[in-house]
C-alpha cells in the first residue's frame, strides 16, 4: 500500500504534475519531493531515504568534510502509526523523525533530550510529549516524567540562579501529564500525577506571585540563558522579579488542568479555575501591547517595572493555544508577529553583540507550537511558512537539529547545537498529527481540526492511530480548513469528534470542502537588531549616557513611566526632593527600541540614612524595626 502511494507521488512529479512549489520565498522553496536553497538541494529518493548536498558556508574546512548528507532508515517503524501522503517529502520527514524518536529512547526507557544531551530534562520532555509523544510513546512518556519528580514535587532542573524559584516552568510537566491522560484515559495515571501537580503549583504560588499584578515572577519558559534574551544588567534577582509571558501561560494552563483533574476525581475545581482566570486577566492587563498588537515578553525593572514590547514566539503561541488571547487579539498576533525568511525567531528584533542561540535563533519546536497555534486559527499562510521552516532544515541537514541561525538559516553558528533534538523531532511529527490531521485531545473526546494547505496533496491517511482503547484508521481527502463531512465506519457524524468511550478498530473518513479561511498575509520582517542598551551615570543633577550607533532619539523613563524624548545624551533633573529611578532606552529609525537601561536611583540627601555595616554606631531605636 505505502509503495503505491509513494510511486504515485513520484509519477505525479515525473509526468509534470505537482511540480509547483508547496512554499516559495526569496531564500528557499519546498517541493513535493525536494527542498531547494540557492545551489543546494535535498532530494527525497524514497520514503526511507533523503540525500542533501547542503554544505554550511561557515564550516571549518579542516575539520568538517564537505560530504553529502545522507539519511537512510535503518530501524523498523512498525510500533508507530503509518502515515501515507501523496507528498513524498511529508512521508520521508515523518519516517525520519520516527526513527530519530527511537534513537532518543535511553536504555532505561526514558527520553534523552538529543544526540548531545543524554539526560532527561523536565521542560524538554514535557514540551515534546505535548507536541506528539503522548500518543506515540505514552509509556516512555510516563516513565520520563516520573524521573523528574522528587519528594512529591516536580523538579526544576534548568534555569538561572540555581533554577527554582527563579525559573518555574517545571509546570510544563503538568501539560504533558494531562496530555498522556487525554490520549490513554489511564485513571491510575491521573490519580498518580494529580497530587504532584497540585503540590508543585501551590509551592510556586506561595513564593512566585506578584501580589500587585497577579502575575508569576520568574524567567521566561525555555529562554534561560540570561543575556540571550534579557539586558545584560539584569542579575538572577532581577530575572526572578520579572514577569514573563511564556511562564505565565504555562501556569494558567496548569491551573485549568488541575480543575479538570479535580472534576474527574470528584474534587472541587472552582478554586483552580478562579486562580487561572486571574492569571488570564493579569496577562491581558499587564503584558498586552496595543501599539504592537501582540503580548510583550516581560515586565522588568527594579522598584518600578515596564513592559518589554519585544514579542517572544513561544509565549505568543501558547497564549493562542491555551485561549489567553481572545479572537480579536489572536488575529492581531497572527497579523503582526514578525517572522523571518527561515522561520519565526524566538524573539524579535535581535540583541546586538550577542551570539546566536535564543537570540538570533530559530528553534524548530517553537516553530511547531507557532504553526499549531496558526492551524488552530485556520491561518494557511502561517501554516505554510511554519511547515516549510521545519521541513527545510530537517531535509537539508539530514536530521532534526536543535536550532539554527535566524539570519542565515545555517545550523553552524549557534552557541550549542545537537542532532535529533527530542523536541525538534516531536515538532516535526506534530506537522502531520496536529496540523494536517488536526488532532486535538481533551478528557471527553478526540476532535479533528485538519488544516491542509493547497499543494499538500488531496489525501492523507494515518493507519493504526492509538486512542485510548481504540485503533483508528484515519483518511482525509481534500484541502483547506473546513470539514465538509465526516464518517465513522461509514456512518455520518454531526461533529468532528470521536468520544472517549470508543473501543476497537474504526475507520474515519473526512472530506474537506477545499475552502480556507480568509487570512491576512504574514508579516515577513527582515533580520534586524535593535540598538544597544544605554548605560547611565549621574553628575551634577544630570543623567548622562554615551551616544549609541543607529539611534534616532532616546526615551527617558522616570519611575517606570515615559516622561520625554531627546536627541541629546543627557537629561537634567529638576526635582530632587523624592526617591526616583531613571531609565533610558534608544530608538532606531524603524521604531524599534533597545532594552531600558539599568535603573539609576537618585536619593535626596535629606532622605538618606547612612549606617555603618558593623552596627557599632547605632545609638537609637527605630519604631517598627527589630534586629
């Protein structure tokens, strides 16, 4: 059967049909059986073999031989659902990713993070399980998650300043644990993980919530290499005090999951839902930027905080997927978010003088979440761009790399990189399961929301897809975002859902209406770095800073609020009667701003008290103070 489908695809190519690109830009193009970038081509020789003549322009010619990249499948894939498309590239990408998934299973039946990273990491496995591994490898997923539990708590194993509580995105564990339940219906698993998630969430809430804003403190989820996404003046304390988009999205969804778990287990869900709704309101109140049309990456500062209006792709995607953004804001984000030639970068614009990794970096798993979110909204242009980004890199490089440089699209040049990175593998597989087939899981049903762009063939089949106590043979005909009809074993369904009570083998047939939602074109933005961050000093009632290249003017902030603009490199202080924090940021000709400078505090002499650190000169008591 598979050979017939694959040969049909090749015949279509050889007879002159289907030669149009699935995606084309100024830098590369995706075709049914090839990827082309300049003089380089990756060619699908069969569903189990890809050859690429890509050579990194930045390679070390003395150490890296300029040989052709060649992937040929060597492992059986019988344990997984079989994906059959009349687009050879889709078939080969899926099979390469399934083989790499197997290679990422350790001897102890847990997931390693990638070829270079043999450990089990909380956020890596969690984001991967949510993308696609919950239904492809549920038992390996369970065991991997349980290795990241100690004393009944989820382990925060990476992050700034000793990790927890500077970082609290360990709660991605909850997202993965819930997805395993929705895929398997395993009540014993639900009973096991519920108290772990509840205890961890309660601890985070006790130490990491800003009582004024209602947002969780701490580092951006996954973006945990300090100067890669934060101004260099921010130390671990400053990063802890920041309040970011991605991690708050994770905490919001965790509380919603706890409510669903509590309901199933006969406990009261209302308190969890109330707390979740407070976070949702806080995100929309404090992190939304009306001027940009997306959520800013974080609040930051010292005594007074301001919004960094730079977008952060993973956080934006999670805000769409989890329903933090309403319909209007979701459309605004999809319309305005800057995406690069090779994919959506982690942040935009880039930070000057910082090497590529999170900064000036594209991570395929982030692209996968963004593409999934776009598919949820039926936005075909973003889906085409996202799938092209993932397939270009995997086909040309012959593996699912951890990341690549946003400016060049090359895998050489980032600070650290690895082959067969687990979440990149899971993201590649999500293109079939989450996007093309549109599989969505919750506690009550499996729902289909397929999005098949024109050119991606008119037939997709997934054989032996596991859902709880059932095996499903899924066939989808046509293209677009609108379902015309759906049948279960030949019987029409009124909704595109399969109830969680289904058992045994069933055949599902979906016909799409060959229609797609009207969508605004994507905001393809050229690579850009914003100005450097000013460094302030104080002399004779004046704030001073050095001129910065590429700056049109400077904005002055007083106690967290913008007070004025200047083309000078100084700001006169007229009132010195109060404790005041001053910050400055540079603005370039495109309107992009630097980070705000490190706050400079001015304290009037009459308001200050100097105390010898030894305490020997303290001669009087202060009301309300002991020690």
